[in-house]
C-alpha cells in the first residue's frame, strides 16, 4: 500500500519529539472506537468526526510486514478482559468477519492529533481466543487482510437448504451433514 505523509506529520517527525498513538475501530454490531492514548481523541480519519475513547484495555498490537506480493497478512490485537466487555462481545455476537481498522496518529506539542493519521492496517476478524488465568484475562483477536479470501470458491453448500434452492423435492442432501466423511466427490 502506497503511503504518503502530510507536511505537518513530516515536520513533527523532524522535531524528534514523536508521540505516536493508535486509533482502533472494532466493527462490532455496536462499533467500538478506542485509543491507547491516555486521554480520548477526536479525529476525522473516516471522513466524519470520530471520538476514540482512551482505553487501558489495549494490551498490544503485533508487528506485521507489508509485501509487494498478494499475501494473507495477519495482525493480532490483544485486549484485556478485565471488565468483561470484550469477552461478552466476542462470546455473544458473531464477531468473525467484523471489520477492524488501525490508524497510527501523531500528537503535536499541545497533544492534538496532527491531521491525516496513517492507516496502519485494515482487515477482518478471522478468529478470537480468550485466555484466562488466576491473574489476568486476555481477548486475542486475529485480524487478516482482505486477501485472506482471495482463493475462496463461492457457490453452493453441501446441505439440504442449498440443494432445495436449486432442486426442490430432491432429498439427496438430507443427511449430508451426518455422512460428510463418506461422500466421494469428483471422478473416481
């Protein structure tokens, strides 16, 4: 992805007094906008003004590399489950395939966002994991790029509902879910 920095960001980076923050949007059924900054921030990264709430629950964002080839890249976002909000959301909602966008913004000397934060990563939640111990609780989100489904074949499914859509009255897939291991597909 080609990136360009605004003149204001370049000037701030040249001061060597760099104060980066992350602006994260989790596209749950009720979107969550959080930042790892110690105070809430408002930015217009998505075309309209969005307030990112300061959150101590962001535990970490894994590093990722960008390549010129079309590849499936993954970023892991770890959130604290201490207040149970994130655990409840991932267990009670279907969060797989929800959008996640991570921006990197820079703060100036008066702690205001320098215009045009840089999109660091955009993808969909591929899976989640909850790790709990006696001392802490962590919700791990595995976020994949839009290239994750690049080779996926769309089409019919091996279930009775899909079969009835194309061939009503045919009972050939009534028990497909029970015998899926025994079905021989293609040429023998």
